[in-house]
């Protein structure tokens, strides 16, 4: 027992020593001087503008987002920061915006409405208007067909519409609607109406998705062809109308309808092409051998816009990250103006479309202005101005992703914090098994997918996340200042170290 304990202690101590970084940074008064140009007062001045009602919640492709892009450009110009895209501050890109479809089902003079009596996922299937006789509809119960149960036995469903319950049964717990849809197609059904005792609950959960607009990169609409197969989810009331006049097929739970009433399904998609922009400010490096290598700093400047008359100002999400970039840009440009600029180049890039699916950062990663092979790191800032439920004091920041591609990046980050900022670095969400999956949920991920080292700076989700109450009066600007300075110190070290970050 003693031997086992000693061995365990030995390896525990060894593991602790391995995890400690040996990377050291010597404190530099000049670096501190430039970092001190980042102030809570200036952060607040910027945020009071872009997180005001005048900017209408900065929704991608809308007036408020364009106003914010103009504001960011003007601030870059004022600080003497060069445009980062071949003479322009903007990297424009097109999106397809799809509003909720106009869709109804009419039977015997009665009309049923989309997102009320039925719904479908337009992203998964290409629906077209159709007519159907009620006599061409068969209720096949649970729609299961395997070696234990066959709901299609003695039923001919080829060319017909089938009604299938998505409710779970104890004998087949793994049969979800996707599996049942696959079997219905194999049986030759031409369309499927899914039913569920949880229809109302599911509809409530999906309401924002079904009634809100969605956006995609135009390239996605060209590259992916949706299958033309009708499948919808319908209410119990609509099911009853469809089956009125049906008779039991005397097999399982199947019903066959002999009524010749016509079902009319109408659908019209509402899509249009819009344009949005990433904003690029560029500070060229001072070393002729290293200036082709680029340190990228990102945050998303878009938010949710106006919903049901309320402006969602997104002061923390991600107003704090956006104004942090403005202060970082000013600090690096000040150093350059005084002849002490970073050796590697700095790209400061507020991106758009994050709330719509990380679209702006993805567009840049697929259409880079500066070669990704020369991109050294992406330091991404998203929500750094509040406390979450796990902290009572503001002296912390969550770091996510620093060690996933480059262990040296993690070491540099730790050393920068130890030498200068002395924040509590919380790695809770860096865990591979983190159920929140924050590593995949902000703009750094599109750089990480390309093999570029990243750090995501984050202070956690709070009670006002994605609500109209995410307002500037709740922001802790001293906290934002400290975290922004940590980003500056880390970026400064990466931009000036003799060798590029090691990829491992």
C-alpha cells in the first residue's frame, strides 16, 4: 500500500511539472505603456454608440450592421490604421436570406397554417405545392419495419402519402423520425406526414427557428442540392381531418382512407440575396523577414437586431469584443507610429454573420485576403463584460482552445498573464467533453478548422444572453479593459517572438 501510494504521488508530481510552462516573458515598460492606452473610458465611449438603439441591434445585412461597419472604418481611419483589403476596409460577401415560407394546407374549405397546424424543415427538403386525394393517404402507425415488427405488412404504399407516428415505443426506442422516413422512402411512399402526441411542445421549442429568418453563404446554396421529397409534421387536429372517412386496414394500426376530397398543399419560399461585410484594419509588421506573417484579432460585431419591436443591443454579445478590437488596434498603431511596431503584421478584423452561423469568419477562412499559410494565430474575443453564475468576482476569463493546435500558444498565453495581467484563467470550457461545446460556437473555430492556432476569450453566459436586456449599463468596463490588455500582451509576444508558434 505504501509503495503504491508513493508511486502515485511521484507520477502526480511529475504530471504537475509537465503541465507547468517553462516559457518566460520579461516585463517590458514600453509594452506596458502601449497596453495602458487601452482604457475603460474609451471602451465605454465606443460601446455607448454601437450598442445604442440607434444602431438597431446590428443584425447582419440590415441598417444597423452597415452603420456599425461604417463606424469601425472611421475609427480605423482616425487612428491611422491602413485598410486591410486591397485599399478597402471592407470584405463584402453575399448571403441568401430566407424568411419563413408562406404555406397552407386546405381540405374541404378549411385552411391550416404553417408553424401553427403543421411545420417542416425547409433546410432539409425542397417542398413543392401538390394536390392529393384523401383516399391516397394511409396511416401506417409507427412506420417500423424490421425483424421484430412490420407496420407495412400487406400494405401497398408505393406512390402514396403515409402518416407515421414519431412517438417512441418501448420495443423500438432508437426509431426516430429520420429512421422512419428512410424506411418510408424504401417502401415507395411519395410523401410523409409525421404525427406526435408532443406536437405542441415541439412546435413551441422550434418557434424561433420556424418563424425567424435564416442566412447562408451563397456558395452553400449552390453546392448543396436538397432532396425533393415532401415530409411534414402535423397536428392531431389536422391528422383527424386527413383520416376522416377512413377505415381500419385490419392490420396493426393502419388506416386506409376512401374519401376522394382533395388536399391542397401550397408553399412559397421567401428568399433574397443580401450583402454584409467583414471590416479589416491592417498594421504592417516592422521586420522585413517576418512582416508576411500575420496575427489575426477577431470579434463579431453583429447581433440579433429588432425582434417584435424590441431592440436587442447586444452590449456584451459581442459589443464588448468589438470595442476591444478598436482599442487593440489603437494600441498597436500607436507603437508603430513611434517606431516600435510589432515585427509581424496585425490584422484587426471585426466580422459579421456570427449570429447566423459563424458566416463572416467562415467566408474569410475560405476567401482569405492574407494567405492562411502565413496566418500565425487567431485571438478571438466574444463576450468579456459580465459575470456568469460560476464567479462572484470579475478577475477571471475563460480561455478556450489555446492548447488544441499549439501547446506553445498555451505557454505564451500563460506567461503573458503571469507577467502582466494576473487574471484567473479558467479552462472549464476547454474540456473536450464540455457539453456547451463553446470551442465550436464562435469565430475562432473557422480558423482552427484550417489548422491555425486559436484562443477564444470569454467571460461566460449570463441571464441576459440573447435577450433585449443585454444593455450597456450592466457592462463591467474595468473587466473588459483587463481582458483586452491580456489579449494585447499575448498578441504582442506572438508578433515579436523570433520564431513562429509551433504546431503540434
